């Protein structure tokens, strides 16, 4: 038997699905199935019950799972031990990123890390912030860039990169565009365009509404700031964005800080306290790329937009 067969077996056992396991190990579903069939022939027993929609372990599969994980861990430990002596970092690191977020410093950090440690395979995973946090806690994601309402999700280490107020973005002819001060109660009189549940920005908004016992009408949800801005510009609702997100659309939308939302929307890197040398190295590159833990504000009017690295804490 081969280590890759054991890796495919563990992936299917954890995902309970051949398709998701194939995506996780980056080969075709037919390839995963063929390798596991070969492993079953070598062991003389079926490892999975394939009669249902989910791939469940047979008694033989359940017995094999712990030794398979131990074998993979031992192989990784051998590689790591040699790498430690030789000063070489190897392995695989999975980086999570909130959907729709284009944060140039993160990409700069990944590129610099890759140049310095070509023996480490980098996988990039996009998802919403809640699921990325779950992945970091479960160990399926090593480091994640998330939107959050608190500085550090429970049980994880975190580096806050951006802390911003929430704003309401509306077209110039909207009644709120002429208000000097906008509150949550003003906003909920209108249909709201917001990020989906599970995103950092939406969590901040929902918590603020709950604190005042307000029930806004979420008319439309979109996972990308561009879509939210387009919908708001067409008069379909008022968009709830972060300050830097709204700055990108000032040519067609006016932004007013929501005066009584004191909780900031945060953009953070999160990771587990117990981590390997690859994660430790990547975090070092991340801190340097983000200037020690913060991002520049959006460019002011007249500035060259190419010099701006504004981000959006909830694309989150």
C-alpha cells in the first residue's frame, strides 16, 4: 500500500463523500475511487459502505482509520525532522480567505513565503468567515483571513488588520443621502442590502440591531461588495458596507456612518496557538506584508488608485 492511498482513504472518511474528498486532495473523483479500490483489494476488505449517498466506514474501515492517520502523521514527522535539521520547511499549508476579498498584502505575503520555501505546497480556500473559523479550529485550515465582530474568535490566536465603522451607502437622490446623521432606526425604515449570515459585516449589523430590538427587512443579500453597490445604485435598497468598501463606490453612492453602531467590523488573520514551522513562517511574512498589523486607508480624492490597498472587512 502507498501513503497516497492512505491519504485518500482518510480524506473520504472525514468528508464522507468521494467528490469532496477528491477536491480536497486535488485529483479526480475517479482517481480517488480507483486508489481506494486498490487499497481494499490489498487489505482484503471493503472500507466504505457505498450504498447510501454518504460514504460511511465499514467495520474494517473504522478499524483502519486510526492506524492510517498515524502512518500519515509519522511520514510527515520524518519529513519535518529532516527539514528541521537541514533548515528546510516542507509540507502543505492551507490558507483561508473570505469570499470576494482581494487583499493585495495577503497575496504579497504568500508570494514571498513561496519564494523562500518552495518545498511547501500552498492551498487557497475561499469561504465565509464562520466556516473558515470552524476550519481553523478543526485543523483543516492553517491560517485564515476573516471578517469578524470580535478581535479573536474563542480558542484562536488573531492579528487585527483593519477596524472600521459600518456605513449606509445610497444613491444621491435617496432621502438618507441628505441626512447629516444616520441611525439604525433611520436605516431600518428602508429595505436593506447586506452580506449573507456568517460574514463579519453581517454579524456586526445583526448584533447592533438585536441590541436595539430592531428587525430590519433584509431585502437582498450578496456576497460581493460590487453586487451590493450595483443593487443600491439601482434603488433596490440601502447597502450596509464598511467604510473602505463604500469608498470604492463614491462616484455613484453617498456613504453615511451609521452613528449608533459602535462595534467595528474587523478584518483579521486567525490561526491555532499550536502550529508548525510553516504556519509560523507564513505569519511572519504576513505581519511584514501588512506593515506590522494594519492596512492603509483608502486613497483620498486625487490620489493614484494604484497606490491604495483598501480592503473590505466583510467580504467576510
